[in-house]
C-alpha cells in the first residue's frame, strides 16, 4: 500500500532569522520510517499561503489528502508571522468546494477553540472530511511527539475516524486530552478524548483453593 501523502505549509515562527525551529524534522523522520510522503512549503504572507493552497488542491496532488498547517494560532485564526494572520473563514473561502475528502490538521495553538458553528461552516464550505487541532496553547516538544503518531493515522488510516481511534487510545489519550486535541467531522460530529481513557479490564487470575488446615 502506498504511503499516505501530507502537504504541510509552515508559518514563520520567529522574528530571529537564525532561529531554526521547524516541523520539517518530524516530517523527515516519518518519511524515513516509511510512514508518509510529504510536501513542505514555507509561507510568511497571506498571498503565499493562498498560492500553496491553490497548488495543493490541484488534481495532481489528490493523494496528498492531509493538509498540515504548522503555524501560530488563535481561536478562529492562523498566524503566519507576528503581524500577518488569516481568518479560518478566509481559508475556507479560498478552498471552497475543492477540499473533498481532505483531512486538515491545524498544528496551531487554540485554533480549534473557535465556535463549533464556525468549524462546521468551514467543513461545509470546503468539503473537507474533517478538521482537527488544539483548543489550548501547546508545548513544541509535546506536540511534535504527538504529531509523529497523529500524522501517520491521518495519512494512512482507511477509516475516516482513524485519528480518533489512535489518539483516543489508553496510550495516547492522556496526552491528547492534555493538549486539548479535538476533531470535527463533516457530518457535524465532534470528538475529544476523555481525560482518563478507559483501560480494558484485565482478567482476574483464578484463585487456587488451599487445603483445609488441621485444628
């Protein structure tokens, strides 16, 4: 089976040009492990973001069905730099009707804290299968570890809720809950992990009867 494709557009995290923070090493790791194929582009302006969105949505990139937006964020807003941002509604308008079947991951702080009505409207306009991301500010290292598993599930999971099943497991559920991770589906259903995922009960070992003691 072909590895799933991930298209990543990354904002400019810092003003300092010497800063090398990037999600690229995470993508490269997953590629070397044979988990995904990827395209990675940097965007510092609204026009650059829209240019790469338009290119990604061409038919020739249809097998790159996961869109990864790696940038700072606020509820309902993607922040490309400290002074240039774009509303989710504007991204939806740019993608209108061209995102059928795509799975969008906003690797950005707090974007999924937007009102549910806004997120569902985003899905309705774009035609995307789902959007997922965080409802709070997240630590870089913690989210990077999370992404190594999440991106594999999004890119290669055959079921539309593959990410939910993986990230809601007993192993990853606690971190997903801590990060405020959630998923909104095209059918309107919303999911977030339980704070304490249920661990399957272990069978109780049979007790061995002891011989009766003499008085």
